[in-house]
C-alpha cells in the first residue's frame, strides 16, 4: 500500500461531501487511547476504516489483546523526521511520511477494553431509532457540532442531551428511509426538513418546545439565507417532505 493510496481515501471523501461529519466524529474518540493523540489525518483514516480505536500489535499485546488470525492491518502515516544539514544540528525537519500498520479493535480478541462510556439520556422516540436499526451514542460535548447522523454507519451521535438535537438527527434518518439516500454534506433542503421536523416533534411530544422554536427559527434562517430566500419560503418548499418525515416517525404512535 502506498502513501498516495492512503491519502486518496481522504480525497474521495472530500468529493462525496462526507468530510464535515467525519471530522466532527473522529475528533471525539475515547480520551484515554493512543488514537486520541493522533493527527486529524490519521484519525480520519481510522474513521473511514470503520473504527475509533486502532493500535499497533505491541500496543494491543500490552493490554492483553491480539489481532485475530487472518485480520488485515490498516495503515496510518508517520512523519520521517531528520536533522536539517543546512541548519543548527538540533533542528529537525519532516522529510516525508511512511506507512505504519495498526489493527482495529474490531479485529482483535482478548481482554475487553475499558472505555469511558458517555450515557445517552432517556429521550422520546429512542425506540423508533432502534426499530430502524439505528444505534444512538453520546460523545464529548463539542463547540463544533451538537449531533450527527451517519447513513453509512446507521448511527446517531449526540454531543448534546437536548431532545431537539436528537429529533433533528432522527428526522434525517427518516428522510433517508424515504429518499433511499441523502445528499452528502449540508444540503439546505435536508437541513430545513430536519429542523422543521424537530420543532414539530418538540411541540407534539417534547419538553423544550419554546426553546426549540427559537433555536430552530435561527437555524432555518441561516440555511434560507444561503439559498437567498426567506425562512418562510424555504420552509414552504420542504413542507411536503417534512410531512412525510413526521408521518414515518409518528406512524406507530408516540413512545
């Protein structure tokens, strides 16, 4: 495997529009593992390989875990650092990169890893996500995002305990089920459908309806301004899709 091939994994995701979500999620692995200290590039390589914990053989052996027979390593990039002959003897510069093999935790056996788990609060409609095969997990509070839905990983990640955040991501999930595939990236129609749906769910079964209304209006306004139409016009354009999303979520009653 060549360095360019490793980098191509990242470049392909930029083209598909998956990078914003990936950056957000890869920045919040459990804090007590080696991967937490990796560069963002290597965190992304691990994330796109389907893991948030990967280590070298010796690191796994140290905690009583071993790569499973037949499992294949993934590769991260390590800098090749050498002294600069033209500068002070103590000066070091990066001369290139080399590939370092690591194994995903999913490809190892042994003593269970003791991760610090964040608890997902009891939220209305959690059962709906479970019925659709969507896992819901919490991550550390972030200044960059509140929640994310990954259609590929079938997962909702929450960096906020607010039910309006969960409702927003659940609406993305329902929209995905209706359309078959969401447009990669922050598509204004999809974002307004999710936020409008979240406001309605807060009004119907939530506890934070007034707060959700104010925050939701500001959120919709931001996306409406990007497409140079009024918040009202933007909401009206996606009203049909929003109705379908809510109908799917509420089809089996409130839980």
